[in-house]
C-alpha cells in the first residue's frame, strides 16, 4: 500500500515528523488502556471524572497497513470517519461499532492519501489528498460532489482543513505555508483550482529546509478567525477573517511543537495532538483568540503517534497512526490499527 504514495511526499512527511523530534516511546498494544497520564504540568488542576486522562480503544480499523491520519465526526449523528495516509481509504464507524467499515475504497477518484477530514453542517465529507487537493462527498450516497486541485507546479502538501459557519473551507499546505480557500459558490460549481487565500511564508518563524510548518487548523465558532499551528516552531497563528491580519497567539505554559491535529470546542477549549511525543495538550483560549493557556498535558505511549483528534461531549477520539511501525517514520511491524478514546 505504501508504495502507492509519491516518493517525494513520503519523504517529506518522514522529514517533517522526525525533524527535531525526541525519539518516540515504544508503543503499547493497541487495546491496552492506561489509568492515568504519565506526565502533566504542575500547574494543571486536578482532573475531574470527565477529564481523567484514561486512554482506551474506541474502535478498530480493518487492514494490515492502514496508517490512519485524519478523523472527523458528523455533528448530526456522531458517525466517525477516518482517513488512511497509506492509500487514501476512508473508513466509517457508526455509534456503537467496534470495527469501522470501508466507506471510500483506496484510490477512489484517484486519491493517493486521506489526510484532513471534516464533515460540514450539511453532512458533506471533505477529504484532503496531500498530493493534489480536496474532494467533497455526499455521506448518504458516497457520491463525489466537488473536487479542487492546487494550481501551479512545485512541491505541496495539502494537510488539514477547517470549515467556518458560512460554509467556507480553509486548508493548510505544510510545504508552501499557505492557507487555501473554497467558498460556498465554488463548492456549488463543483470543481476548480485550489488557490491561496493567505500566505504565511513570510510570517512564520524560519525553520530548517525540508521541514513542515502549517498543519492543523480550526475556526472559532463565530467564524471570526482561524487558528493554524506551525508544528516545527511550536507557534499558533491567528488569521482575522474580516481584515486578513495575521498574528501569533500568545501561548502561556507551553508550546505546540510537534502539534498535528487541533480541535476547538464551543467553550473555548483547544485540544492538540503532538505526534512524535505521544502527547495531548488542552488549552484555554481567550474569547478573541489572541491568548491561550496550557491547562493539561497527557503523555502516553499507548497513543502510538497521535496525529489528529475529534472531541465530542464526554470523550476525545484520537488517531493512533503508528507511523513509526513500518510507516513514514521508520521500519517495523504495526499492531492492529485502532482509534483511541480519551477522557480529556
């Protein structure tokens, strides 16, 4: 399966995940829970039963070399979708299912990978392909509704996406350091070029050649601003959607180095998955999105290189990528592929 990934893309992800990273701990068996986080900031408050940090398994993904990357929850019915970085398969797990099913087979519509996933308010599933762009699917019929590809030659890595309340999608490019945009009018047209809306290349902290920068992205519930993480520098960037102004969020108590996926809850809680350190962090975001304070950290090898996460009341679902077990981070043999459930 992994041979289907374009070599340059495979190498780029390997470099990005390992650059400056500490060695990841050996992963525990996929289904093994842990009763408590192995580390937490001294300033963190005592955990309540709803946020006790326990890691368990929510459901399994069929296949020997899945190497999942993206995850999304349908807000209408809590159905969960997971994408494979290895071959672009998209899996679906309905509430109560212990094993997900294949929703979109590998290679559907020419897709090489399935990185960022989101389900919008109308139940349409957005799936990014790091090698080309993004496709949009009807979750009832599985029919592709729209497709957008990056214009121009040169290296690219379309990574994650966020959807604002007005239906506009914003997507990060980890190599070009830009944020693309798809408007509702473009979505209705069905296809077109994926063009940058914001260029952060001159705004980011300089990083070593070959490293990734922009990765996870979220929108605040009111659609006033975007937050995009620079996984190499550990910075969080705020983009004002009214003025286009860009600024760094003032982080207190920690940083976002190795942060991959982000999740922003309506109450202002920002959650991040830090891949190579097997870490989850939880932050309190200020109402205007200009400041964030670290309130809890969980580091646990049973997270197995977490890439993205999706929070719903009562639990946070976390992708266990196992990229270090025969995937883009190194040789080895993976255990069964699963999605973790964390009280976080």
